[in-house]
């Protein structure tokens, strides 16, 4: 399984790259529009997901680990294939997608090409507990601690996630205080 790829971009399209490895081998890597916009140099390192089908082997690349996590979670949902998951990654950043899921925003999810009202509702139900790994470990740990503290006070997980998505505090104590004000 190929988990990352690093090399020189020899050809770039809006949703695909040809990446030449130092040994001379060139890979076709499918990417989102957000990923394409983030690529600024000829040398690139991408996190990848490799998908095998009866008639093809495809490699999907992501600049951010959170975008890869989002893609991997989406393709596990019945009816959401790699092309639809890539459309979601092109429409949303991982953070804006996590906020849309936390807010159960059907309208935002329906804005993705190929996703209708039924698919959007099913996607939101199946991703109800979606969270990002976040590259800033401290921020992710603080939010997890705040969520656990609020759950121990008896608040429902779904409601906590919606409120925490709108909170701006940096420390666990401040985050819990801000969330409690909004939950009250």
C-alpha cells in the first residue's frame, strides 16, 4: 500500500498530477481542487490513498493529513465513491467540512456536485461523530478534553460537537466555559 509519494510534478491538471519519482517512475495521482491550489513548487509530498478495483488501480493524493482522513471516511459510506469523495474535498476544506457536519448543514452538503438531498442526509447521519486529527496536536487534545468534560456533565455528544465547532477559546478551561454559556 502506498501511503505517501514524494517527487517532481511533471504534468498538472486541475484534478490530477503526474509525479516523477527520483528513480524515474511516474505516477498519476488524482487530487482535489483545494490540493491543486496548494501546490506551489515542482517538488511535492502528498499523503495518499490507493484504491484497487477489478479494472483499475488509482492513487489519490492530499497535501494535508486531515483531507486524507476526510476522503477515507467518505469512501466508506455506501453510495459515496472516490470521485464523489474527491468532489467533497474540492468543495470543502477539512475544517469547513467538519463544521458543516457538526452543524448538520444539509444545504452545504447538497452544494457538492453529485450529492442530492437524500445522500446529504445519509452522509450527515453516518458522519455524525466526524472529527479531524488536526496537525496542531495541542488544539486537538484541548477540544477532546473539553468534549469529555462536557459529556461528563451530561450533555449529548452531538450537541457538544456543534457548540465546540463554534467556540474560539484556546485552553480546555476556557473552552469548557465558552461552551457552557452556549449550551445554557
